[in-house]
């Protein structure tokens, strides 16, 4: 987390435990939702449970190359309470969408590894493994949601995640949107950023460049606002602002490098995002634009421009340009390095010659630059090369059978890659059983690292059985051949239950 001025503030790890008092406010939204559910006249309760088990072997880093087993068991449990508000009219079975509605949605993940992967790794690998697999219970999301309340208000309270153009984040708190008759919606939100150090947090939304020490476990408030077009048929547009910071009051139990207690206030992230999407010529032409500007580093981190044109019922062209720079926590050391953007351009031509066939061709180009390197007087020995390539493929789809074949290749700066794959799915036994098969092969050559030159060939087979309504069992097996392994086999199985009940007055 960078200080509010230009100079970053280093933070030394200490043994004192940060104060976590503010996290208790995060349960307010779910508690409010449960209270409302208790007063509901009628509601639908929906539960989704998925149990996933997987087993395979990985090679540990080091000269010995020890094989470690992975025996992972993951349980997903989702609970939703819908239609909490009763109908307004006596003769209505359910409340009309125009009258507004409340609902509660949540998803919990519990996981454990019974293999030797987390026990036998040593050195740097062990520290990395502990960061990845140390948490066993994650609350992915859980919030009370109101839709179209009063004909103009949407809101959420609890743990939620959002996407704003090219920006995505998760927080515990509240979000509200008010739509006006002028087709303009105003949004605001506030809460606490979710990270791996929370009681039920998870590391997916941890800012890149964050160190795993006590100074990065300070509760991080997050606020934001946005303006967006609402209910406009031919256009979507949104402009948003988001800021996450660490107040000095939350870090007063932590030590500065000089040994004194109390960390100064600092900013973690501060972004402005903008999106625009048009639907022209009855939806046949759809241009769009998205950008994210990093106020902390004063640079445009991400840009995306897209165009989709349905020329006829058979022919479609899609083009996309992306320019991106990694965004780090503002106190990360990576912010001082000269980081060049990654630029990628793609054009896809798709044709549907018949009701069952779809064919496509794709060009892809990657642009590499060394502008900042040249400015520092450290030019590379030779100029960077343009990375170009493409792909071609076809798919065939019927009611009980589908197949897809692809060939791809890419060259230029860094090395070459060429390969292809073939996928099939067949439905049998009155569509209760889906049989899948896949063949995948790729050859690659790294220009700099000789160890990254070789090939991979994978054979996959699996099935998806519908045991009963809402009950599915899936199993997948893969045999992998590479220049590094004579044989590598892995298997994955999943049992899924999806059931719903309705209670209260009909």
C-alpha cells in the first residue's frame, strides 16, 4: 500500500496481530437478510451442492524430482432464498417483477488435500504451496439483493464481487443503484476489500504484488461511485471510480522500520474505468470500448476495443485489440520496474454454411515494445520481433452429437507454438449419459530457455450421467505424454445435487 504522497512507505513484518474489529460490520448484510426471510409470506429455497474429487501426481522442484500425490476433495454449497416479498395482488401466485423483489444468494467452498503435496514440498516450493492451499473454507459470495424496489432502486448487502469494464474486485459491504427517468443510473458502494487474511476470505482478489506478512493484513476499506445509462436499447455506457486504502487508525499496532508503532495511512488501489457499447443496425453491428486508468501510477493500465459485425446470416466478423499492463498493490516493489505493455490484436471470420456446421479462421498478432528500455540506454542486442499466428477450425452440432476440430500456430518474440485438438460429445441412453472424448497436441520452442522446448500429447475421456432430476455424476480421465514424463495420468470426479423447495403461503 503506497502512502498518499508520491513516495511509497515500506512496512516491516512484525509479530503484533492487526486489529480486525471492523470485519464484524461485514455480517450486517447477511444478518439483515435472514431477518427479512423470517417475515416472508412465501419464498423459494434453492440449494446446490457439488462434491469434486481429483487425484494426480506432480513433480516437486529440486534435483531429486520427487513425485507428490494430490488427493483433493472440494465441496461447494450454494443456498439461495428467492421471492422473499409476497405478491401485491391477492390473485397472484408470485410477485410481479415490476413490483420489486428481495432475495439472498450465497456460495461456500470447503476443500482439503489428503495427498502428500502439501507435506513433502520444501524450501521456496513449500512456502508457495502453503500460500495456495493454506485456506480450507472460503465464502465466495453471500448477500441480500433487492431488485427494482420502488421501481427505481437496486441494492446488495454482504459479500459480493463486481466487474466494471476491465476492473474486477470483491468486497464486504453495501451497493446501491438508483435509476432516474432521464435514463441515468447513479451507483455508490462502500465496504471492506476481501483478501486472503479474512476469516472467510480468499486470495483470488488479493492485489498482485502483495506480500504475505502481517502488515498486509490490515483491514482495507473500499469505496466507489459510478454513473451509467439505464434502459437504453441501443447503447450501454458507464463511468466509475474505485479507491481502496488503509487508514492509519487500523495500523497503529504495527511497527514502522524504525521500530515505532503506528503505520501511516496509505492507498492500495485507485482506478477510474469507462465502458461504452453500441448496438447498431438492429444489433448487427456492435462496437465496444473499455479502459481502466490507474490514478496511483498515473497511467492507462488496460484498454480494449472490439467490433462484431454480422454481415449476413452466414458470415460474421469479430475484431479485438487489447493493451494491458499489470496492476500491482501501490506499495509493491514491482511498481518501480520498467514494465512494458502487452498488445494483442485478433480478427476472427466465422461462416455457417449449414444448420449443423460452423467454420472459422483467426489471425492473432502480438506487439512487443522496448521503449522504456531504450530510454534508459540499455537497448537489447537485437530488436523485438512481431508475434504473429492464427488458427482455423470447424464444428458440427446435432441434437445428440457434437464435434469440434482446431489447428493453431504462433511465432515471433519468445518462441513458437503449434498444435491442435479434437473434441467430441455424444448423448446416449435417452440423453441421460453424455460421453466425451478429446485429443490435444502441442509442440513448443522457447528461444531463451532450452528446458521449455518439447511437446505434449493428451488423451481425455469422460462421461456425465444424469442419475435423477438435479443429480449428476461426472468423471474425467486424462493420460498425458511429454518429453518430461513417460506417463502422467489424472482423474477427476464430481457429484452434483441441485434441489429446491418452496415454503410459506401459496
